[in-house]
């Protein structure tokens, strides 16, 4: 059943992030007047140290896999359980979204894929993620109920954001998790994160776009690179504003794992050099609450790094007393002595319950991420499709970092760098706008080559002998990849791509089946190196072979692929089924 935003009174978006998650919503009547008129809650840590527009992507489950707490509340609850030594039977998950990114995960993504909690115990990823989505969904519906509007859940269109660089399997995984969280498939839409942010920023007034001039940055004909820097990944795409105000993608989405968590990892690695990785991990398990507090304070300083730091060459972090004590007990020496034995001598200064880090060292924690982003953007600018782009739109939570903004401006002095107010909420608020008007995107660029498997007449000069398949005395070549869409091809939204016809191999065939594959190659010959993402089969009519042909077409509507097979003689159409595999046999 197709999803139409016209059928709903409310649009609610959920942004499930690597480090932080949240939601926003808007009423249709309000969005018609002002597309940026969306609402989002404010979340606060129990100690009041961090107030945020999102809450940590942290899930606490009991031994029966039931949700106990989520977000800041999960951090507080687990810390208390840990201090009371009652945490052994609980599961505590944090920062697990990255396992859905195909460049990071070590195995194929299935319904049985498992993720490890903070103590290494595993549960199904689908279970954990669906708990997170359900919590945000329920929190949102309660917020709407508290408005006294008498809203019904069937009147809400749900939009779930995903990185544009994710593959089709990861998108399908998130759709499955949302359905398990109680969101019906017919009320669910998937939004690509950089697209959502781009749509939102296009509607913002100039005064809310830092770095823009009096001439609208998004007038028809404008081209700009969207740099969506989140907690885990950096998602990059390039857009052009068309005459009708809609957006056209100029180059396929790309990116990498250069998000804000890589800064945290660099800091953690520095600590590990001083006190060893084993001590850090042991401290995390033994004093979870204090470990969380240490990195929460680092998060606050990370966000402010680069703001007026010229007059203060040192960054001060609060250090729990338990960290100092654990170091002495485990290592037999104090932190200052250990630091002086490392390369951080004269860079880390420990004093009582604080550590002071000099600015060059603190900024160095950002270097791996900044270098990865800058090198990738430079590579993109070498493409003929992007070479005349002179604007960079920075969105996402990590884009709020003054240090990252400064690095981008210095690396690309000829570009106008635009940062919207509340860059970290641009994706979330934009997802609401996208749900209200999904036709804001006219075309996208295919990230993969798409096709189906088929048999063709065997050609000894072209085909492998091992692929020969003799049927009724006729030699065929099996496992042929028949291309429908080529990587880099422009895909007009809701327009069928390269419809192709197929006929059964024998007159006895009652059904004709197809498997849908993707590939990073432009035109693979066989399906061997390709990824199976879906399948479908159709019942064939009686009659001669020429009357039993089946036409297959692929349609890239909104953000997800749909495909169907049509029996030419009867006109009967069968949609493709996209299901997550149940094991590693993809």
C-alpha cells in the first residue's frame, strides 16, 4: 500500500542516531503555512550537566529483553545498578547504529544479526533497535496526547531517517525494526538524512543560515554540497535547485565513518596510551556511571572547542575520583607519573579531580575526522559533476563543532560555507517536511547497478563452461546479471526504469521467478559478486511462449526501490518482495 502524506493530519519523524536520537512532529495545517513549523522536545541528563535536543542512543534491557530505560534515563539507571553491583543481569547498549553500515559491519546483515552490549553479551540487533524506536514513538504520541488535540495514532505519518550512504539491506532492516516497534508499513516512510536537511534548509530565512549572504543560497539554479556530519557517519550528497523549487541530486551519495564518535575514540585512545586499554575497559565495567560522566563532560567540551579558546590555551575536563583511584590500584602509579612516561608529557596536566589538556592536543583529537572529511570532499570536487559547485551546506550534530567548521572553511576558501542554526536538528526537522512533501526531490543518482538474474543462450567465446545449463537439449548460460539500472544513472522519482521482457525457458513452466541484485560494478556479467536484495515470481498464463512473456520494471519512488513483474497477456502485476535473509546465506 503506497504511503501518501495527504492521508494524515500529523507527520512525525524519528532520527535514530549513532550517539543521539530524537523526534520532531508537525501538523499538516501548520506545515502548509510554514514548512519549518515543527516541534521537538528538550532532553536533559539527570545531573543537569548536558541539555540536548536529542537523548543518547542508549538502551537498557532486563534479563528477559524487556526495555527498562532509554536515553539519559538509561545511563542514569545503569550507573546506579552498577554502583549497587546489581547490573549483571541487565543488557546495556550504546552507539550501535554503525553496525548497519556495510563498510563497517563484518558480516552480512540478517534478521539474526547480533550486537554486543557494554559487557560483550549479545542480543539480536533487530530487538534492540525496535525497542529504541518504540520508546521514541511512544514518547512522541504521549506528547501529542498532552496537547489535548485528540490525535489518533492512525492519523500520524511516521518518517524514519537513514544515512544516504546505507545500502538497501540496511534501509530494509530499519523498516523491519520500525514495524516491530508498532509502526504499520503503510504509515511509514524512509527519509535520507542529507536530503531531509537540504529540504529543511531550503525553507529557512537567510538570517538563520550562518555564512549565507543576502542573496538566497537556495534560489533556482543554485548548486551546493550537503555535508551531513553526524555521530557515526558523514553523509555527503550534491543538490541543484530546479526552477520548480524541487531538488535534483547531481552525484551519488557518498561518505564514511568520520563522525563525532571518532573524536571520542581519539580521546579514549590517548587515555589508553597513558593507563592501558585494559584499565579503561575495566573502569568502564566497574564504575559505569563515572565513565559516562567523564565522556559526557568530554562531549560538552568537544562541542565548544574552537569558541574563544585563543585566550585559554587549556581545556579542562572533570575527572571522577574513582578514575584516579582505579589507576593507582591497577597500574601502581599515579596519573601524572604515567603521563610523564608517555608522549603526552607536558600535554596532559592532572590536578585533583580535573585534567587540563593543551589546545593543540585537544584539537588533535579532531584531526582523523577532519582529514577524512576534507580528503573525501576534495576528491568529490574533482568530479565533472561537482567541479562548479561553490557552496557547502553543513548539517548534523558534528557540524555544530566550530573546529570542524573552521577546518572546512580553511580547506575550501573558494566555497561559501553555510551552517544553519541548530544544524544538529536540520535532519530531524527536515524529515517532517519531507513527510509532508516527499515530491520535493525530483531525481536521484543511483548508488548501485541494479538487475535480475536470468538464463541466456550459451556462448563458448563469452561464457564460463561452469555456467552452462542444458535445458531440453538447448545450452543456456545461468546466473547472468541482466542490468536494469546502472550505477551513476539519473533516476526520476516514480518513473519506471528500463522495462525489460522475459520469457519462460520451457512450455511446462507454470511460474517465472526473478531475484533482484545490486552491484558496485557498472555492468557485471554474472550475479556471483552481486548482492541479492529481493525476489518475486509470477503465475504464467497458458498458451504459446510468445504469449507468456513477462515484463519487469523497477521504480525508485521516494527513497526505496519497488519492482514489479507484469504478465503481458493478462496485465496482472506482481510486486517484488524485499525481505531480510534469516541467515548468512545471501
